C-alpha cells in the first residue's frame, strides 16, 4: 500500500477530462495488455442501451469497488480511475493484497450529454451551456433500494442495478464513490469516523495543494469529524433532517445511496468531493458578521427571482418539449427544487455564519441557477431547430430563447463578478481522489489483516 500512496504524488498533467469512449478504450486496453492481472467485462446496460463495464485488477483477498460517474456532470473520477488503473497494472507492490473493481462510467447516457465541456475552456459559461444533470429519481447515486426508517424505495435504475451487481458479487471491504462539486475545496463523506482517518484524509488534500472546504455539507444530517470530513447520513437520517426543517423528504429522496447499499455487506465507504474552481472564501472559517437566518433569507430570495424569470415560460412551452424528455424532466426537477429552496425559513436562526457558510449559500444560488438556465437553453435550441427543419411555427420558442439568452449572459456576469472561476489543475484533483482512495484502502486492508 505504501507504493500506491507515494505514487499519488506522481500524477501527470491532465489537460481535459476523458469521454465515455476514451475511458472505455483505456480500460479495455489495460485489460488486453495485462491479461494475467486484469479483466474487462460488461456488468449491465444503461437506460439507453449502452454497456456498463467493470475493470478488475489484482487478485488479493481484500475487495475494493470504485465508482466513476455516479453523477453525469462529475468527470474527475474518470480521470482518477484512468490514473489508478494504469498505476496498478504497472506496479505489483501497489496492488498487493487487494482486488480492485473499477466501474469507470456508470452513467454513460448522462455523461455523453456533458462531454461538450470536458475539453474546456473551463469557464462558468461554457460549463453551464453544456451541463446536464437529472433529478434525483434519475440519478445512479440516489436510486438504490432502501427500506428503513419509514422509507420504502425499490425502483433502481438499470445503471444502479449494475452497481448493485458488482457490490453484491464483490462483497467489498470498501466502496469509493468519486464525486465532485463546482466551487470551493475538498471535503469527504465517510463511514469510518476514526479521528486519525479524518486527519489522513485532510493531509491528502494538503499534499496535493487543494484547500479544504469549510462550509456546510450538502447532505442534511451529516455529522462532522473535524474540518471537511463528515459521516454520511443514511437515507432515513436525511429524511429526518428534512422533516425537522419543514421539508417533505419525498421531494428530495428517490432511494438510498451507494453507502446505504454497501452497508449490507459490512464494508466501509468513502465519498471524495472536489471543486472545479477554487475560492478562498469557501475555506474561510472566520465570522462573516451575518447570521444563518440572514443568509438563508437571501438565498430564498435568489431562488424566488430565478423562478419568477423562468417558470412561466417553461410551463407555457412544456407541450413542445417532448422532443427531449430527459432535458425536459431535468429542467422540471430543478424548478421543483427551486420552489422548495425559495421558501423563507420559519423563525430566525441567530447563529453566526462563517465566511465559508455565507459564500457557499450564495454560490449555491448562482451555481444552480446557471445549471438550470443552461439546460433550458439547450432544450429551447433543440425545439427551435426541429421546428424550423419541419417548417413549423417557432416564433414563440425563438422569442423565449432570445429572452433566456439575455438572462444567461446577465447571470453569468453576476456570478463571475461575485466569484471569478479560477480552475484547479485537474492533476491536483486526481491526486486528491487517488490519494484519499489509497489511504482508505490501506487503512481497511490493515484492519482486515489484524482480525
């Protein structure tokens, strides 16, 4: 394991994120070049009929499952898997004692819809114009079967079923789900809440030169283990937190997470969250001089403005959006979430908010707004192109497209003025995910050997 951890500091420069075809070709070529230690096989089929594959490397008694693309706009994990898999095939010491089960891309359908921004330029505008992410009911990470705490879900996507198959077959000691956000710093979700493990994870970020995120976690009910490390709550715990905040869990949850599913085999889980862009304010614990109540009301106002600008037009034109049900449903899911976020919290929360918490709250508004408007523009353009090709009237669609383009430009400019998008070098992000994975594997393998 020492060889694996040390090699995390040797990640080569990465100029762009791999595509579905590229990560598939990489995995296949590694298996063909190393048939004695690696296999590449299909384990499922996506909603649209694409193969979902597993790359298995090594034959040690420990089993680790690594999930790439649990959300289709989060491609850092594919670059990380490319690095880790290549390293493991080349270095016997690095793979000692472990069988690795890599799922390079578990959502090829959604990933292809994001590939337009994978090569850069890594700006807010370019990212948003090529962005896609469905609602929770169509996300691999949040549609695992779950039946606890008054919740009952059993409608896993075909993609989720492929992950379930691999977890069930491997009965892994560790499941690593490779995620990323957009702005801020590094943070982790864990099931192993030992303080020394959290210290090791923070040290990985420090070695890579990526700051720790010190804002609030995005999973309600998370419990901190010091800075930037949180115990991931179960779906039932998330539901309890949402109810306590006056929210309907049914609007936010569509199943359990990969962590929930992995628990049935008794293994640990790790989620590594990373930013595309950095901002020191996301990592600043100083008092902002404002309260949580103030920043919550400000965020609600921002979501309200977004709804007022987009909801009427989207609703009016919805009958024309059957040309792309996936984009239509994704936009509708975002608008529904905004309706929830726009509700002004009851009472006043007088707790002082840190600079990181204030920044994160505002950035969620700016980031989610651009995600939504970017998808809406893609949908409108598709309707317009098809209508014009068919010789159908399209004045109403063209007018909405022009109006929303204007909003997009204004909101991009506002977001950039508030928080300039400074890209984090991709190789640093890969180093964090790979290093955190190596630390978690070493800890878990050591524990297994001591039993």
